[in-house]
C-alpha cells in the first residue's frame, strides 16, 4: 500500500505508468485517463495502527481487508454521516443500528424515504408511517409528557413562531397573536386537548383586546392546516398518542415520514421537533454515563436543521442542537445524515466529533466536509472520486483521517399488501376499539357474519392480524382479541388482563392501584404485589425484587401458554386469570398475616 500526500498530488501532479495500457497518466482520479482502468491500491490516507479500531462495533474494512471496529463509548460525541445520495450513507447507518441492537442500545430513526422498514421488522422495532392504515401514527402535540405544562407551552410557541416565520414570509406572530396563542395553548395542554381543540379554543377566545377578531382569524388560518388536511388531521388531531413519550428511550422506534413529507416539509419538520423534544427531556433526566444507551438518527438533516434558520431564531426551536450541546454525557448519541452538508446548521455539525464522509460534490459541500475532517480543500478531488461504499473517516480522540469500505447489510424485501376497503375499515375499527367483542364489532360495522369472516380470514393470512382467545373468569366463552403485530403485540392482552383483574379485586372490597415504572402491575392494599403476564417472560429475579418490598408476590397468567411457562419457572405463586378464586384466598391470607 502506497500512501501519498494528497495536497502534493492535487497541486503538483503525480504520474504513474498504467499497468493495463502502458501509458503515463495522472493518478488524481484513481483511473487511467487513456483506458479508464483502475490504477490499483494508491491510498491517500494511511491505515491506523493495528491495535486501534480492532474491537467494538463492526462497521467496515480498511483497504488491507482489516476490520474497522468502533468503540461504543466514542458515539457519545455524536456522528455526522455526509455524502451524495446512493453512495452508502443509509447502508452505513443500518449497519451501525444492527450492531447497536445486538448490544442492547435502543434507537429512534426518522426515515424520510421509507428505507428502514426491513430493519424495523428484523429488530422488532415499533414502526409508524403517518397516513398509512397499517402503521398510522397519532401524536398529540399538546401532551407535555415528562415536562410541565408551562414549559411545554413555551417550547410550542417557539416552534410555531419558527414555522410561521418561514411559511408566512416573516409575518410571523405579532405580540397579540402570541399572547392569545399562549393563553389558549396553556388551557388545552392542562386539559390534555389536541390541535382541533386548540383551534376551537382560539375561535372562542373572548378576552377584550384591540382587533381581536383579526387576531383570531389570523391564528385560525395558520392552525387550520392541521385540521383540514386528511393525513395531518389523522396525525395531530387526536387526544391519543401512539408513541410511548414518557418511555421513548426504552423502545426501538422507526418513524417513516415519506407520506407526510410529500405533503409539506414544514409539517414533517414540526413532527420531528415535537418527538425530539420528548427525547431531549427524557435524556436530561439521566445521570452521567460513560456510554450511550439511546441513539437518535435524523435522516435528511438539512430538512430538520436548515442552515437558513440558525441566525434568526431561538435555540430552543432546534432541539437537535440541544442534543449536541448538552447531551454528550447523558448517554445519548445523535446521528445526523445529510446529502447536502452545506445546508445543515453549522453549529450542529461542529458538535459531531465522528464524521463519515462518502462521495461529495460541489465546492460548498467540499468546503464544509473538509473543515469537519480537518483537511485542506485540495482533498476535494479525492472526496468527489470515492466509490460506492467508500468513506473518509475522522473519529473522536484520533487525530488522523483514514478511508474505509462499509460492510454491506443484506436485507430481504418485505411483501407489500394491497388492502381492500373492507380490510382498511376492519383494521381501523380494531385499532380504535380493541376490546370490542366480535358480536359488537359485527353490529358496529353493519356486516353479515360471512362478510366479517372473510375479511378476518384474509387479514390473518396476510399476517396483519393475530387472534388471541382471552378467557375472563371461570364461566362463559373466551373473548376474542385482535392483536396488530406491528403495533400492540402482547400489550393488548396484558392491558385487558390488568384492567379486568383490578376491577375484579376492587369489586371484592380490595384497595388496588396500578403500578408505575419499576413496580408490579397491581399493588393490593400497599402490601401485596400482583404481576400480570401475557407471554410468560417474567423472571425469578424480578419476583425476588418485588418480594423485597412487598409481603407477598403473585403472578397471574393471562393465557394458557403464559400459565404453563410461568408455572415451570415460578411454581406455586402462579395463578390463571380464568380461575381467580385461589388467588383471592391467598391475598386474604397474606393480609391477615400481620
């Protein structure tokens, strides 16, 4: 391997004899100028010593074939993945996410082109695609999550202000408009309303102010986009939120923005900033960590952090900049992916210490990436000649750049189903009313038994619906629940079992409360713990941990499979939800013991 000083190559010129045609040619492009044959292994950058980058996340190989591995702790200093479309950026990010998944690191991906669906399937991630019947997303932007109502309103006002500055040619929000918006937002946030409630609240605002009618009309005009568009109304005008906002860093999540971004980039940017805000506040509640526990990938970073906004807005608007500035020691890694780095906010890129540059073109893009890599702009010709999968890398705490070839990820294509109108109606009904009985659902849809059976059978064969028989109590027929595998999994059965058990125990005079994070599902009289299992995944260590705090611990299995699995693990403390008589006796015995 020959290492050459690229500034000398670019300015003075280096020539070799082509091994194919025998003529003298410059090596600046890596190909013979006469016969277009590759010139062989002339490398601008030397490989790091063998003792470096030998352990960790396997991301690619050096020119010699040696593996390039990156230590997990390095990712806390954030990552920028830059280069032209089609030269390996997404392939690299997928490789990174698969490696992180194997090590138990959670991730959130904002996918603008629908390229991460297979990854979501293989990693069991929650997959959302706003505007899709199968994977639709509802997001109540007025839900403060872990934040206070007042602080959430402050942040929302800054987001709206930034959005309107762009959309309405600097007309923005007047002081009076901002006052009315803030008052209405605060009321709706406290009442857990949604954006359609906010529009009605603005329309009904009755405080006497000069030109109040014009102010209300201007605000309603700006907010009406969320109410009138079908996709936006489905996403934003719901009191429910499908994303686990309070525990957003405990799940693997992929949000496919391809449908909503085709309508309006502003609305897609708005959705991303809303979700990032919750990730940001959750990360701030962590203690100082030496390695990342959660990774956020922002594809098309130039759409979320456009450079043109950075000089005329509040820093609060750009939640991703807060990531880069404040979350380095909080176990959060931010991955910014862009095909046009010159249009990404400079402050965000400067705070990414790990830079992976694929082929780039254009003088401004080359200037930006050379600055991030610490290279002279004379390297631009080399950067614009990189092949597919090749990247020039600069890693935190290592002073020199080097070149790698990304290890490809092989993914199979997932089948795409065309849904009939009846199938779409059925899925929407199941998602909206998950605990409705078959008879009630049939009556609600107005279908005959045969029509209902054929639609159900078709969806089951496509793998879009899974039936679970759930028996409550010792008598009566079991209840049929429809599980949407991509959305609820076993959570629907678990939720139904916890609700039924709580109601059942309260009807017998027991004082019950639902457990919070790190607690059992039900706590009876603050002395007895009841853990409900739908899949049999409970561990003995978990039961022992609850036993240290509560006098007795019981496990209730919601299905026959879970009952068999739990019984084999735990023995006598396991009960079936179809026969709760013995559980009640044991709870009474435990409460009488002291």
